């Protein structure tokens, strides 16, 4: 099989193809006073526009030596307490957060040419709340949590299949079974940036900044 030419593939691609992307006007002067309100509006618009998996986001953490890591996770909620996601406390990201409880989140919704970026300190929810969040989800989510050992070295695919099948059986038989290390985390943002792409590259970047008494707003150069 012929080797693919990565650079040729990259040159053939477009960003925000008009056939699939609608770059909507965004007047930052009309933005609401709090980022959560604007996030909720933009999220609903991404869903309505057909953005696949709009609830997925990049989560960035750093370890005790300051080395960064990033991965895609699912948003579990957003409210006055922060933007939430869940993982095992013993996973790589859980270990990162235990020593550096600070994170960044990035949402990207290309059908509208939009990004939302936020960063701030992270706090773990109490165990009962974490377990309640887990048990409100699907049998598959519980089975995955019960499989556990996230980020540990795996000896073979067969070992995973065996552990997963056993976890699925436990999840079906006992849908309320706890997963002790499963933890709901909340990012309480210090900054939240809303990026709206523009065809003439006059992108709008509106940043909300927490003041401790509310939010201030300002524009950033694209």
C-alpha cells in the first residue's frame, strides 16, 4: 500500500468550509453578564446545528513535574459550582489533579466555528454525589467504571475483555453497585473565553474574568 503524503493531505483540507460551517455574527456588546448563560446558549445552538458530540471537551492537566497532558472527556454538567467531568481518582488525570488541582477545558464546535475555553481550580465532589452521578448514567458507564484500573498497563486485549464482561454482568445484576474511586470533578473557572470565527479572520474573542465579586469582560486580539 502506498504511503500517504501527510503534507499533501493537510494542504487539501479547509477550515470552516461554507458547505458545512455557518459562521454566525457575534456582537460581544450583547453578551450576558455571566459566562454560564452564554455557554448554555452556545451549547444549545451547537446541538441545534447538528454538531456531533458537542458535550465532549479537551481536558488539560499537569503532573507534579509540570508536564502537561490532554485528553477528550465528556461534560457532566455546568452550573454555579463549575463545569464538571468524572474519572477515577486513581487514573492519570486523577493523579494529576491530586497534586496540581488546576485544569483547562476546551470545547470546539466547528459547525459554527466556535470554541469555548476555560481554566481554573478543580475540586472533587463528595463521594455520595460522585456515585449518584455515576448511577444516573448508562449500564455501560457503570460497567466501565467497575472495570477500573484506568491508565494502568494492560497485558493483553484478552485481559480487558474478561474484566469488562465481568463488570458488565455486575452492572446488570446490581445497578447501584458503587465504584469507590469514581470521582466527579468540578472546574471553577477563573477565565472563560468565547471564540467566534469570522471568514475574514476578524475573529471575536470575548473573555470573562472572575473578580471574586462577579465577572468582568474584555476582548482579545485574534
